[in-house]
């Protein structure tokens, strides 16, 4: 029975029961963390042998004979460009390989356009005093952080099960102070939604008022499947080409959640017009990124098939964790009508909406009970979830046993906060 | 006898002789490069065993138990901060360790201040339309590139044998649109000059009109001695502290010319006020740089003494190269009164001034004869050497045998260009 259909007496009784359960949990003095999308130890171990690939007995030359240990090759070694190009489904000449962080490349891209126009004749974004950026919500807090740092007003766009609500996006881009949109098109952070073909086509066909409007296409989970299905995503560049809009998207990806989060390889892909502006900045910024690490990755995977085979090992580790989260929601919370969620087919999170007005309370209660969740509201710009209902669960780092405990705590806290709210509302 | 004292007849005779020599050289079809400060293969080999340090059988924990393979630790692992702090003669809490490139950190620092004031209440530099930067000349082309990219007017300051001419610097900083100065304080690029105690003190005591004036202290060659002397440099932070000016300098260094140029570790050091602004940017820019590579470096060197011992091996490789350059100048060019130079005690270059108005010609002649030099003028902002006389020789990459050939070519070209010019002037 749904809590909203409980009588006041039933709610009081339930609250007493939940209060006791919460007390018992607190006595366990747990210390569990489901707050960030961090790979677990077993996942790190999958790439341990990569550390042997480049050693003192191997040569470190690129396929065209350049020494990876020395200076140079600003946009990445050819073999690594080719590998990252396959990952992003683009041609290698569209690719630039960077350091260890795609977030860094995204930050640098926005930073570049702040002071240098991406389209000749347009104002650098610094000079657009009312500059705005579209932020599908719920979304990735670190994306929002970048545009907040650079003084953009962030306009939220609700996510549907097919991606950002395109009716709203098409309306908003009529404002020429709207300069871009953040997208995690596959297995979105946090909901795990993959943009439908229609959504990708409509994005590719956008005719924004701002000539320098850009789609930040963060393909962070491009091969991060949790099921056999390998959900497909339309190729944004191909769709943009058809729409004569090739300069619209800039794609990003990395191996952070494939090899090592701290020591992976990041890359970006864009049209030649965009790349001209971006590389003209990088050539002043660096002589080149870490080519030994690029070589290490290429030789470890051998090719893209090798990388995909590696991802199956990740899946085997992650699937039971996601199942534990989803089953716990299904078995312990759903029946009370206080939670909605999507079962993700990939990515790193389970996004849930708890009873409106209780998300902050749930996170606080969990914390008191020894379970750290991502701060409520983190999935919204300015950490402001107007309904106070979205919570991002990150199931990758804890063990399945710990997740079982943590999700039990979470279920009790969800119920406690809901009943507490209903009692206060009815009082 | 100096060429300037030659009679016209003697000059003509010399020119004929040099023309023949140049023809003979061209017939050799040489292909030699003395253009960039790139370590040679033997130097790269010194760090080959570093590639074995982190392998699949070692643990990758920091001293406080964090896994270097995973996300986090935005400002660098403690042990690497400590090592880089020793290198920069500062306390570890002043240090942030970055990626593989100190140039990248310098670029990012200027980029940060373009849009975010380093001193609260001051304008971001983007808004200072007539922003200026002081550039000691001859200097490092990539420094000048950064400030040119960001639209600074670059004001040249002549180098003396004690560092930048401080009388001029002290005058120029009275203009509040002058926002900083580029410095390579030890074994400067390209002259190999180490700033005198007086120069460092006067820099530390500057009272610039701009509250947000910053000294970009690029300590690229801090332990890169070519002699037993280990020339000493006053500690800029200590001097600034005495002068109540601790926010003035920002120091940079890297292991690019210690381990691998493409895969070293870079770091910066600054006061807490400066670091607050800088880290508040980095926390949006990245989750953390490559910690495995930091760990690799720390374990390879063990401590700062290990790093210094390693530098002696570099010295043994580099000293004969620098000697070859200097001896060649002494034996083959100096007697004609057409060259001045300083014999460097460290760093990566030999800077020479050839006869005024002939540097471009010398570089062009050398190129025709198969020897690539750094473009004439590259050591000046906008590549504009008003006297057209400075040439930067980079002796590290070629073998001693190749250097011998290249310097012979250089000597013939210097003489040819000088005699040619004298003949034209007298015509």
C-alpha cells in the first residue's frame, strides 16, 4: 500500500517502527560511501598488467618512428588518435588526444571560447554579459561547475526518457545569448538514458540564433554497457553533416573508467573549423601530452576490439552491484509509492526520485546512519533541485555486500523521511 | 684581425674563399638540427629504468594509503609535492603538482587571471584592454607566445649579465596596466644567465602600480648545472617575504629535462592567496592529474639527493656538447670580431649575437647548408629582434660529432653573412 493512502494512525505506527530501525542501524556504526562514480578495486585490477606494457626493455617509438619519451606531437600519437577515433566513431583527423582527463579538455574548451571566438566575427563569450548554457537535468555536477565558474546563467532542460526535452531546447536556442548545451548522450549521468534517434537528429538539426552555439557531447560512457544489449546511439557528426551543421558538436571521451581513473587517456573530436581554433590554443598551451601513456594504452588494448573485450570484464564486476541497488529499491521501497527510477543499461549511476521535498532529508539521514550519498541537488545547476527529490546513487565503488547494507539503510531513510513528511503535512 | 678592419680587397678575397667553403658544405647534403632544447637519446636512456618502477607487482598507494590509480587528490600526492617542493626550495603546502608540462601550468595561470582576478576587487585581465607584460630579451619564445595569445602588449626589457635590467623594470611597473614579468631566473633561456642576488632582491621589493602584478618565475633549469659550480640563486619567496610581498611570485618547474620531456611531472608554488585563486580554478578543471606518474617519479629518485645525482649524469652527457659549441666559436669566429656570447654554466642553450643585421641571413644560410637553427628573432616577442643579431644555439640533441659539423657550418655562415654585409655597406 502506498504511504499516501495510509491513515494517520498507520503513519504513526510506521514512523515508530522506522525510528527503531534507524536507531538499530546507527548502532551498527557503518561507514559506507555511494557518493561518487569511482571504479572499485576489482575494476582497477583489470588493468594491472597495463603497468607492465611499457618497461625498460621495450622501444617507445610511434608507428612513424618518433620517440614517445621526448617532446612533441601536440595532438597525440597516430595510433592513439586512431584508437580514440574508433571509440568516438569519427575519423582520426578529427581527433586530438589530451592528458588524463576529458573534464580538463571540456574545461579548456569552454575556457578557450571565453577569450577567443570559436566563429570569426562573433564575440568571445567573456564579452557576452548575459551568456547562458543549457543544462539537461538531472545532469552531471562537474559540467555545471565549469559553466558556473565561467559565469554562465544555467538554464535547465528536463530530461525525458529519450534525452533532453527537444521542444524546450528548440525554443531556448532562439536566444542568441544561449551558447551551448551539456550532453551525456549515452547512459546519461545520472539517469542512464541514451538519447533516442529522434533526439540526436533534432539536436543535429538545431538552428541556434547564436552562430557560436556548441553541443558539448560528453560521450563518457560510450562503451560502458551493463547488459548484452549495447544500446546504440546515432552518430552525432553524421547527423550534423546531413543537416549541414558539422561545426555544432564537440565530442569528448576518455579511458578513465576503462583503465585507470587517474591515469587514463582523454580525447576530443570536432570539425576542422572547431579544431583550428582549439589547436591554435593548445599549441601555445603545451608541447604535447604524455605520449608514453598513450603508447601504453594502445599496446595494452592492441585495437578497439581489445578495448571492448576489456569492457565486458568491467560489466561482470558492475552488473551485480547495479542489480543489488535496483532489487533493493524494488523489494523494499517501491511498494510504498515514494520512489521512481529508471533501470540503467549502462553508465555509472542509478538515479532515483524520492518523495518530493525529502531528498535532502534522506541524504542527511543516511549520513547520520553512516552512508554517504551524493549531496541532494548535486544533479542540478547551483545544487538547486526545485522539487528536492532527485538522488544519484553510485553503486560502483562498494562491494556487493556493502551495497546490500547501504541500500537497506537507504530504504529505511527514504521511508522514514516520507512518513515524517506526510505526518507533518497532515498535522 | 676583425673583419671591420679589412680593406675592401681583403673582404672580397675573404668572400670568395667563404663562397667556395659554403659550396663545398652544400655538396655534403647535411641534415642537422640545433633548433630546440630537446634532450638527446643518451639523456632519455638515463631514465629508462624508471619505466620498470611501477609494474603489475607493486602497490600503488600513497604514503597515506590512497590508491594512485583511482580518482582524486587534485593537487598531487604528498610524496611528490614534497619532492617538487625541495626542487623549488619551498614548503610542500605551497606546491601544486600538475600534469606533464610546466608550460601548460603557466598558460593555465595566465588564462585563469584573464577571467578571474587574482586580487579581489581588481579587474580580470581580459577587461584591461591595454594589458602589458614585461619580457626580458632575449628570452623564451613559448613564454612570449602565451602572452601574445592572450592579447598582451609585450614590453621588452634588456637582459644584463645579472638578469633583467632592474632600473627599467622598476620604471615600467609604475604603469598599472603592466601585469607581470616572465623570468627564467637560473641559467636563463637562452643566455644561461643566473639572476644576481641584487636582481632577485630588487624584484622581490618591487612595488608595482598594479596590485595584481605577478612574477612568472619559471625555474626550468633549477638543477640543470653544466659545471661543478652549481651556481646559487636567491630564494625568491624568502626575499619576497622580507619585503612583505609574498603574493608577487609564482614559481614553476618540471622534470621534463630530468626524466622524460613528454612524460615528466610539472609543479608550481605560490602564496596561499595566489593558490586559493589557482586551486579554485583547478577544482573545476580536473579531478586530479596522473598520480601513477607522480609515484613513478618519487620511487625512481627516492629523494631530492637522488634527483641531483641523476642530474650529474645529464651533465656528463651535455658538457662535451656545450664545450664543442663554445670552442668552435672561440676558435673559428671570435677572431673576426663578429660574435659575442656568454659561456653558460647551466641550462640548455648558447646564445650568441652575430654582427648586427645578419642573424636572419645566418639562419637562412645555415638552412641552405643543411643545418636547422632556431628562427632568428625567436628569442624576442613577435619574433622581432630589432638588431637582427641574436641566435639561440641548442646543442643538446645532436651528437658531438654532428655538433662539430654543424658548428663548422655555422661559423662559415656567420663569416659569410658578415663579409657580405660589409661589402654591401661599403658598396
